[in-house]
C-alpha cells in the first residue's frame, strides 16, 4: 500500500502552509495526487505566444510580451498617479495599468524592450483591452538566478500554463508541480496490462511527466491520449459495476391488467398518443414487467408529453396493486402536477369518493405547507393504500411518510433533486421500487453515457400536435436602448391581441441582506458598470407599472411569497386576469398557460443556456406563435453574447445542451452540480471525446461481466476506491 501513500501526502508538507492553503481554498487541491492531476490548460512556445489580438474578455490569461512603452500619469490634481504600460507581441497591443503605491516596482522594472510573462483578468476600458494590476515575471537577466531559470525554462521548452486563480498565478503553480513531480513514479496504474499494451498506451508515470513537462508536442499528445482514456475507463467501470449490481436487486414485476385503470384512462383520452409516446411507453412497460428495478431516464423537450407517459406508467403500477409517487422540485410544481393529473384523470382520480369511478384511485398531494388535517388524511391514505398516486415535494421523504406498497418513483427535473432524497424515497418500498427520472434538459448521448451511465435512456423528440413555433431575438439594451423600448411595445401588442406575457428577472429584490449587498454592488457599478447587481423582480415590476406597461395588470411571482399567495397569482394568470407576470425562474419548470405568448428575459446573460431554453418553453404552448426576447447589456464580443445568440438561433435542445456544455466544461456536469463531490474529469471532455467514452464503456462492460468484484485487478480496485470515495460511490448509486 506504500505506493499509494505518496499521492496521499498533504501538499502542506511539501509546499509550505501558505501556498497549500491557497491551493486548497481556491483550486480544491489538497494532496500530491490532486496537484499531479491538475493539468496545464495549454502550453506556450517561445515563437508562438497567446496573440494579444485574440485575448478573451473577462478571463484570467497569461501572456508573454514585450514592453513597448511605459508612462506615469497624474490625476486628481496630482494627488493620484497611474502607471500605464503598453505591451506588444507583433499581433496586437495590450495596456497594463497600475495605481497608487502599486506603481513603484513595475515602473522601475517594466522598461521598454523588456520581456516578461503577465497574468491577470482581461477587461475593456475606453474601448481598449487592458489588464489592471497584473502579476508578472521578468524573462531576462536582471534578477539573476530566478531570471536565468525562468529564461531557460521558457526558452528551451514548452511552457505549461495552468488553470490559475487570482491568488496564485500559473508560474507559481508550475513551481509547486516541480516539487511534487518525483512522486509521479509512484502512480498506481488502473489499466489492465493486456488493455494497455493492446492499445499502445504510454505508462502512467511517463504520461504524468510528459503532460507537465513536455519536450515536444508529441509528448503532449501521448500524455493526453493516455490520461483521457484512464478517466473515461475508470468512470465507465464504476458505472458498469453499478448497473451490474442493479441487475442483482429484486423488485416486484408490475404488469398492467386488462380493463383496469390504464385502459379506462386510455379510453377517455381526447387524442391519440404520438409515435414517440407509444414507443417510450413500451420501453417503460417492458422494464416494469421485470423482476429487477427499472432505472430509466426519460428525456423530452418541454411540452413533448413526458407527464402523460409518466402518468400512464403510474396507472399501470396502480393496476398491478402498487402505489406510485411523483417527486417535484418545488411546491408550485407539485401543486401543478397534481392539478393537471387530476384533471387528466377526471372521475378516475376520485376512487372511493361519491361520483368517483369504480376503477378509480385516490390521487393525493403532499407538501410541506399543507395544513395538519389535510396532511394527516394524506398520510393515512398512503399507509392504507387508499391513495394509489401521490404527488409531492421532498416532504414525501420524511420519516413519517409510510406507503402501503410503493412500486414506482417518478422524479421530475432530476438535476434539481438531491441524490440523498431519491435514495431515501427508494428505501420506502418493501423492495426497491422502479425508478423513472424525467428531465426536460436534453442531454447529449456522451453525457448520458457518463453522467447517467447507470440509467437506460428514452428520448421523446417530437412535439405533440398543436404546439406553435417560438421566435427568439437578442435585445442589446446597452448598445441599442431603442430596441428595449420596442420590446415593451411588442409586449403591449401581444396583450392588446388578447394574450399574456412573462417578464423574467434573475433576482427578487427588496431583501434587507440583499439590499446591503445591493448598495455595495451599486457603488461598485458606478465605478465599473459591469459590476451592477442583477435586475430584480420587484424593481422591474414597479418600473413597468409606472412606465412602459402602465395601464396593464402587472403582478409578481417569486420564491419568497407565501404558497397561498403564489397559488392565487398563478390561478389569476391562468384565468387571464393578469396581463403580465414578472417572475424569477420559479416559472422555469412546468407552468402551463397556453394563452401566454411573449416572454422578456432581463439580464438574460446571467442564466445558463439550458435554463433559457427551459424558460422559453413556457410560451407558444397554445395555437398562437410564441415570442422570446433576450435582453442583455453584455458586450457584443463577449462569450455571454455568443451564448445568447446561440439560444436565439435554434430551438433544438440537444444542440443547445452541447453549446452549454462546451461553455461550462464538464466539471459542472459530473461535479458539484450533481453530487457536491469534486468532478473526476480533468482531461476528458465529454462532448469531444465520444469515441474514447464509447470504447472505454465497451472495455469496462466486458471486464465487469468477467470479474464483477475485480478480484484479478487489484490496481484498478485501488484507483476506483480513491475516485469513488464513499460520497461518489453513493452519488453513482443514486444516480
């Protein structure tokens, strides 16, 4: 076991407390192994520097350039001084600026003609790109020893540029890596020898050496190929073992009965199911009929009819004598699902009640804010089996909730639902219940193979008849204020034509704590307009009532309102008594008002791509075409604007989720967002490495089928154990 231990050494032993503390707090690196797996983001070569002409806005960059000129300027009647340095690298120019006491050292050192490495965040001032107070390292021989070293490293080699943070720039990370590199020799190799040789991979210690200190570009390629494969393979082995373990679990088979609840429901449907719904329903019914638990992910665009498919599965389970539970992420949504399901079922949802159908069952709602009497009745209906279907929030998971015989759990919008919660619900059945996870966020195939690799996937990709197209446009409020005025006119026109509109804002507003932060942010915003706080529901609603939408009924909806209040507003909006609803993203999921045709999203650049796509899906749900306006003050050349243009250009959710992933990178997909545990992916990019993932999955499935416990592969077991420390193992378990 000693071979693993050098990778587990805490960094503070080797690097000193201060550096180790910054690494732990800002880069989440704690051990030697963590740092060895913190790979360079790119490499600089002496003749080929990051062209100053191509610098990305708002990102931390490292550039190597020459000082063209430097001058000190006085301001505030000579009380303040500022040093402005112009850099050049042949492709373009970049301005550096230093203020106050910070000007002395750079003024002495950054003389015209000197070359140095600079790191900082790119911003725009007076239409020029600049770095304010960058850190820098001179690359010539004035500071003798250090400079010689830097020059040698720089002149002779590819220079690794590491993902860095404000407190620790790339070259200090490079020095720290030098200190731990000897430990690379102790790397435990997870690949079975036959596989490694068969695919001609570089040994792992050598790959780590080559990725951090490559001599040639070929070294980088070798190392990347090997390290990518390791990540994909170890993850796929974990998922394959998970799937294998699931096939060993017992579950009650649930088959629909002839002339039961499902048949009665189908008979009264006013429309026929789409081909997609038929196909997906068959996949689900086949799974429900087996004696181990179904684990299926149902993907479908907003409005593709997922709820209908899920409801039919729930009815089949009730027919077979079991109960079905549907979990929604918020109370508003749970109430909404309850409303729409009882409406779809009509008298079939009133089993045992006067006027209910003989074949019917009871459909109950269970949320945290229910009154005691209603809650007691709901709990009673569940434990006696009187209620075949229950819809609720995580209140369903509390210890007090007992089921008569839980057969199916449907989870809506999986990515908002903690893994622990799903697990707790699973343990409510006599045997593990079947699980159906629904998401309206389309997930590209490779991501499904990685993130949800232990779920079978079904996709609903056609929209039911009668859905209307949605036109989307970006409204650049800063460059073209008259576009924003026109946006409000469009909203007015929609209302005059008898329709309704949503206005979505990122923040609620008027909270004391928020107000304090808001004041500080507003002060910062006066100095730097990019720092203003996001627009708030309460403020915008107020402005619209007094200004652009005066005379229309404008109401607000947000998470801090009392549930009854929220319900009341939603009910009046659905009934058409409210013209414009100004809301936070509470409306993102599941709010269904066919008469709402327009949506204006304020500060749209503050939302993610999938979130914008979800929000947009709230309009165009009836026969009139939908309109979605994305209002943004983002700079025309910024990544944020590029993202918005992508959303405006396509309604294809799969395409957008690819863009989203490329923008966010994969760390988020597998990491924090999913489990609160750090992502294991450093090198693999889920989008681009489809072949690697597919090949690794095949090898992993074969290895696990032959040796489920990995008895003959102790190294692979060791690496898996390190990756799947308890948290991740559990996360995968509940995925």
